[in-house]
C-alpha cells in the first residue's frame, strides 16, 4: 500500500499509525482531533495540546473531509429507521 494523500494536511501512510489518517509530518491521528472537536474543545486548545504540531487550517481540513465522507456515505451509515 502506498501513501494516500487525502488533502494538503492529511495523509494515510502504511508505515505510520497502521495506515490510519494522520496529519502530515506527525503521528497525530485525524480521528483523535475530530473527537476533540466533537467534544467541544476550542481549536486553539487542541493546537496547544498537540504542542503546536497542528495548524488551524489542518483542523479545518479534517472537519471538511469528515463532512464529505458523511455526505457521500450517509445511506451506508444509517443505524435504523425513525418514524416522524
């Protein structure tokens, strides 16, 4: 498997974190940062927690990529039917 470039800041390299998406030049998992965003952590605090290894633009790219995946695969992700 070759390195997949998922964006300007995000890659998936087989030799880094078992091929899971990470931020370029780090071993920071995109999923870990998205979880911090989902938990309401301020982006500035996320950047501080990762000791400045991330830029705000990298977090933005992760959120936008997650949105694209959700929109593209919404039907596959459905947990069940809801009556309205």
